[in-house]
C-alpha cells in the first residue's frame, strides 16, 4: 500500500508489480481520494496518469467506472462497520467508546456524509441507495445501542437518539463539505476534533462531562 501520494514509482518498480499489487494500488489511490474529498466525479484519465498506468490496465481489473467505485465504497463501508462494532462491543465505559468512535467518524465522514452520498446518487443511484441503507441499517443501530447504554448509566442526557445523530450529522457534515477547499489536513483535523468535543459535551450529563474531562487529562 502506498502511504505517501507524493512518492513517484520508477518504471522498473511498476513493471515488477504483480496483478494483486496493481489492483491494490488502484483501490488505495481512489480510497484516499474519497477519504479526502468524498465522492466526486473523478476522471479516469487523470487517475491512470497519476498511477502511471494505462486506462486499459485499469479496465483489466474493473470492467466499468461504476464497478471500481462500488468496490472501493463497499470496502470502506465494511471496514468502518467492523470498527464501529468493535468499539461498541469493547468492555469500556461509554465515554471511551464515544472518544474512539470519533476517530472512526473523522476518518470516514468525508466519504459517507449526506453531501457525498447525494453526489453519488446523481451518477450511480443504485449504489448510493445501497450505501445509504447500509449506513441506516448497519452503522446506526450499534451507535444507538451505545447511546442508550450511556443514558441508562446516566452519562448521556435523555435526548432522542435520532436528534443526537441528526445534530452531529449536520454539524460535522458542514465541516466535511468544506474540507477540500478551506482546510489543510492538520487544520481539518483540529476543527473536526473541536467540533466533535463541543457536540459531545452538549449531550453529556454532569457525570459524563466529569468522566470525559478525566479521560482527556489522562491522554495529555
């Protein structure tokens, strides 16, 4: 996997790659693009040039542009889902779970926020509907379980789950939408973290805030 997009492979390195490595490089490249900007109508010519591959080579592994996008999005959805389930099932208090969840949200929010899905829907409606249903029926339920656990333990205010998720979605979506135009990676991270912390404090009880502040001090 390439971890630095500024790194340029020389021709010998490209020639010596096997088919699995080439396919992985294509998926990783597009996956990073989605993580940075969400879904957008990318140009296959530009992508092929950046990867030092021909379009014919890309079509060797993916019959259509839609198939390539589908493979990348489903892979990212699956990884995000597994991470969310792992966090929810982990034996820790709900504050730690929420803090860990914030890292997953930051990593994947640019891809799966409403604006990105709406763009996807304009080009590939069936795929967009699949992503939306996956988010509703697979991602949201374990988060709801976590919120209810926090309410039972008197760490989260008794606010309806759908309102909590809607507020977080709207606020963080506005940040994700402007990521590509207005923020460096560092400033985006800082802005996202600050916004998430403000929103998190808004749903916590006094006991929940005390526990959050304690956890933040431990991290420092």
